[in-house]
C-alpha cells in the first residue's frame, strides 16, 4: 500500500515539472532563456562521488573506500534557441558532444515554443556518438551506471509557466532595474554597445514553472518510476542489444529574479540545484544530485547523494559584443499592449526598441503604433526626416510628409519654410507669381509671400521674365515714373530714363516719346508737316512673316503716344522689302506687314480712319540690295504724315 502511494505521488509529480533533465551537473537547465547575439560559454565544476562502485561482471555495486573529488568541464556555442557544445568528464580522454534545440512555431497569433510563450519545448541530445561504456564517469574506478548505457541520450520536455505577466507599471520597474548603470544605451532604446561593459541577463519570468517529458540513455533507470513507466524499451541488459526505452522526466522550477531553484526527476535520479545568475557574465550553481540515494534500497550498495559546485562564464563571441539582453520566457502576453499604442509589448521590446509603457516613446505627438504601421516614421526619433519639424506637427498641423525633408520639392526644407520664411511647405510657389519660393529667396531676393515685391503694379514674374525690370525697385530706371506707368500709361521704356533721347528725363518730359528741347519741356517746337517721315526706331518682324517681334513694341509705343497726342494727324504706314524672292510675293509681304502695324494701333484705341496702309514690295529701295546690310536697310516700315489738323492734347 505504501509503495503504491509513493508510485502514485511520483507519477503525479511527472506532470508538474519545468525544464529538461540535466546534461551535466554544472549546466542548470535554462534552455528557454536566450540572448540576443552569438555567445560562447565555458563551464567547469567539482563534485563528490557517490559512495559506491559498479561491477560490470556481476551488474552490482560495491562500497568504495577511497574518496575522490571529481572534475568536469564543457564549452558551448549558443545562439537564440540553439546550443551546441562539447563535454569532458576526463580531459582529454573523453570529449562528447551535446546539442539543445528549443523549437518554436506559431498557430495564428499564438506562439508555442522558443522563449516567447507560456508553453515551451526542448529537445536535447547528449553523449552523442559515445560507446557503450561511456557512462558518466565519476572518478578513478567509479561510474554511476544504471542497467542502461548512457550513450546517445535523448530527451524531450514541454513546460508551462504558472506565473502571470507583470502589468505596465511592474514591467517599467523591471526594465529600469535590469538596466546596468554603466550602459551607454538604455535597454528600451536599443542593444548594449560593444565594449560598454554593461550586461543585462535578466528575466521577468518569476514564479513557478512546471513540465514533463521523456528521456532515454542517462535519463533511463531501473528504479520504481522507470520500471513501471518505461516506453519503447527493447534493450537487453545481458546481451547489450536493443534500444533503451524512454523514461519520464519531471521538473518543478522557481525563479526569483536572478536566483533559480529547481527539483527534477530524470529516470531514477532526483536532483536539486540552486543557481545565482549574472555576476558579470558568471553563473554559479550548487546543489545535490541523486537525492534518492538518501533512502536505502536492497538493489544497491551504500550510495549517498552527490554534492556539487559549478560555474559557467558567457563571452560575447560575434555580433554586438559583451552586452547581452535576456528576454526571458514569455516576458509578456503575446497580444499584450500595455500602453495601447497599437504595438504589442513584445514588438516594442524585441523589434522596435520602444518603451512598452509609453505610447509615444519619442514624444513627437504620434503614437508608436501609428509611426510604425501608418506613417513609416521612426518611433525613436521625433523628427524622422530631420527638417526641423516634429513628425506629429508634420502630420497633424502642417500636413507635410514626415519622411521627406522638403515635401513640395522647392529646395527649401519644410522646417525653414514654416519657421524661417513662413512660406507654404506644400506649395512650390507660395504667392503664385510664377517664381518658386527657392528662386525668390536665394536667386532674385524677392518676397515669396508677395506677387509684387516692390508694389509697382507689376508682378515679380512680369518684371523678371517679360519686362526685365528690377522687381525690387518701383522705378527701375530712376526717371521718376513707376515701371507700371511707363509700360501701361506713358508707353515709355522703363529701363531708359530718357526714352526719346532728348536729354529730358521721362519724368520731366511732357513729350517723352518725341524728342524736343528742354526749353519746351521736351516737346518738339514745330508741329509735324504733311509729307514728313517720322523718325522712329525700326519695326522688326519674323523672317518672311508679318508677325511683330518683341523689340518692335518700343517704337510702336512711341508712335501710339504721338497718335494720342496729336488727334488730328493721319499717317500712311508703308511697307518695303528687299529684292530677295519674286516681286509679287514681296509686294504681298510688304502690305501684310503694314497691316500688322495698323492692326496693333487699332487694338490700342487708334481709329482706323487715321491710318492708311501701303505695300511697295521691292520697288522703292533706299540703298543697294547687293549687300546684307543694304538689304536689311531696304526691309522697313515707314510712317508718313498725310494729314495734320493740329489738335495737340
């Protein structure tokens, strides 16, 4: 009855354990606590042997008189959920590899395995490629051998954490406590810098974990548990043939910050250990192995539990250097979002390095979730594009692109447009005058907020590109008349202070388009006579056409002024050509050009009854047609007074 109860109690304990069975006494089973870069771990330890000796011939144990201290050591390469190492009980005569893998997979949004869920898995192989006699060696003449060989031991374990995730305030406290004082970067803002000397190997998974699994080889045994719970066993102890079966594994583990305690059952062995983690990369472990030896059993000699002390040191190997951050087992619930910013706490810690307790880590006015998922900005930088405006202001206030320093592409950063020049960062040309903000500020030095910088009635664009006047001066030529009035009112040249060249400035000249002495206020003393040819600059046309060129508008404006001033005057507009081409075509071209001049005057309010047009073609040259210069002179428009009823305005 007592034995039945003991078996029942031990069977129940199989389902309340935490981590896989021990590979060697110095390696406390922590496969679900990984680090964020490649590491190299070295370990060594000492233990007292159990007081017995195994006889290979009689398959029995005998008391051991001599007492020894046993040593072993190992080296392991570790990355993420994968670890590979070499273990030596007696160096260098026996060096055996071991491997640990914590597989991880995802079903929908629920993660199983690895180091990020309540449920974790571990697969471990030890004493790989060992011979039959390669059981755990405990010293000269001693070996702790069960009836099954240790070679190629395998184990599988599934664990479940019983604790609860900390709330947002607890988690913030844990993060602050985990941050080493000598770190150059905060843990929530990114990885430790190489050579900083800082280290974080800190788990928030406090409390109990339980688990159960199966193991063979060194996890097998012949005791009451293994005897009744032995699966897939075909091994014959007498012939040493077949495959050892899988026996139960069970663990109960408790963690309180850096202190871990666990009780495990592996085959027939019952072990207890305590480990202190993170003493500057150093883990120290002590405990008792084979606690079942404390109870006498007729099938063995006077065994005793085995005491041990071990240390392991973890080195930065490849990647970020000597600083590590231990994420721990399922630090938070997979879907937890403590600050409600749209990013799970796991994403904030492991991927974006933002603060899971602050919805706006960089304080730019956008939540971390919106920055990552909607706007594509940096949640750790309040000004992603470096234009001088915060991402929040760009999105909500100015509606600019927080990922482009110059949203409208005018050559000026959004920050300078808003804060310095007060232009519109969404418009290339804020004032709509036809000149970009950049050109106005840096090239023409005009006001990008005013279409007419000098207030003369002409837009900056018209002054620069059409009339070639100075957009910063109302009176470009300084003659006392604004550029606008010269062009649209007096028809004088805004770039020439004396349009008619009579020595009287346009501002003082009562006849600015007619040369006259200063004594007569710039007006001619004798009125025009019938038959007189007006002395005006050349009228220019496109080659072979009757289209007026830009330079013709100055003499046309002078003629317009005369027609307006002397309303009783009629003129004959006479077109002439050189002798290039046939005479009929030249006559048509000459009359067409004369009509173009007439039409322009009519469009500017001169009555058509005061205008007569004639086309003489090539019939009236005034110089030779044998030279280019002569032909150019012969191509002309002449203005002849045909009537003069003096009515000077």
